[in-house]
């Protein structure tokens, strides 16, 4: 028996029983499982990425992974996760302390709901949890949107309070399934030989969705705020904007936020991060 194998066996025996119990049945069983697992890992190291779509079952798994990765970030949760300050400002909650209390209690509720649901996954089932969670998120987001529009039109404080309540209810439904099962369910549907590659694809979709969300949401929020400022309250019968008007405003905002900076960097490369590093080296 190789020296490395002997040392691993002695370590396993010392942890499970005592230094003289290398012949113990439990130690031998666990040591054999370790050796078989390492052997399987070496066999599966050469699997190509084509294994993810080589069979019909793996293609279904790949669709689940991609859908879960994007939906976990594009289901509306990013609006509060990254821009809760703007959301609360839009409904009249501009006090910093009030915003901190709302955000802090929301995170505490998220933690306890997600932790509690971990103990009911096997009893309730994955599919019912996903269905209830997604349906509840859709319903709460619809009410959230209606109440937010009501506050913007009439300044109703009750509608603003309803928006805050809908934020809590939305995240309650989100944490029923998506907080814990995003990774847990992805691991369960993947066989051992493609589990690492499958999780890589899922997390790649999460990162891509998050990048798009972080880059596009500020522009969309700016667009909505700017367009609302172009429509005074005392003109309720103002005609709806045409598609070309909306496109023109969107392009103008994109130019103001991105285009001008690109032109300035092209004219004066010293203002770019790379130019600053080169100047420091000099």
C-alpha cells in the first residue's frame, strides 16, 4: 500500500476511533468511499463542455439552469437590492433614518423567512414552492406598481404605505423558494459528472443578468423621472408620447450619461484609468 494511502488511512482511524483502529469496519468503509470518490473525480475531469447539451436530459437541465440564473435577478428583486433609496424617495420617504429602518428590517425578515423555509423544502416540495413563490411575487409586484402610480398621480400617503408593505410581501414570497433553492435545486438536478460545469453556467447567467441590471436600471429610472418631469400635473389631457419621442429621449439620456464621456476619453486619453496608471508610472 502506498505511503500516502497508509497516512490517509491512519488519519481517518485517528479521527474516527483511535490510532490502533485502522482495521475498524467504519474506518475501512469511509476510507473506501473516499478512494472511490477520488477515482470518479479523475475519470470525470476530462468531460467536455458538450456534455451539457449532448443528451436530451442534459439539455433540459441546461435550460433550467439558464432560466433560474436570469430569473433570480430579473424578477424585480434588483430594484430594491440596488435602488431602494430611489424607490423610497419616489414615494415620499426621503428621511435617511426611515430608509435605514425599512431596509434593515427588510433584511432581517428576509433572513428569517429563508432560514425557516429550509426546513420545509422536503415536506412541501420544490415545485409547489417555486409556483407559490413566483405567483406571489407577480401579484405583489402588480399591486406595488398600482400603488406607486396612485401616489405619483394623487400624492396619496396611504398608497405610499401600501408600496412599503408590498416590498415586504414581495420579498416574503421571493424568500419562499428563490433564496435557498437557486443553488440547492440546481445541484439536485445535475448528475455528478457535469455538476461543476452546470453550476458554472448558472452562476455565469446570474452575473450576466446582474451586470445588465446594474447598467440598465439607472438609465431606465432616469428616463422615467425625466419623462414625468416633462408632463406637468395641471395638464391631465396631454396626449401620450409617441414611440419616436420616447426613443429620442432615451438616446439623449444615453448620450448625456455615456456618449460624452467616451468622446472626452478619446480626445484626452490621460483621463482614462489606463492613462492615469501610465502617468503614475512615469
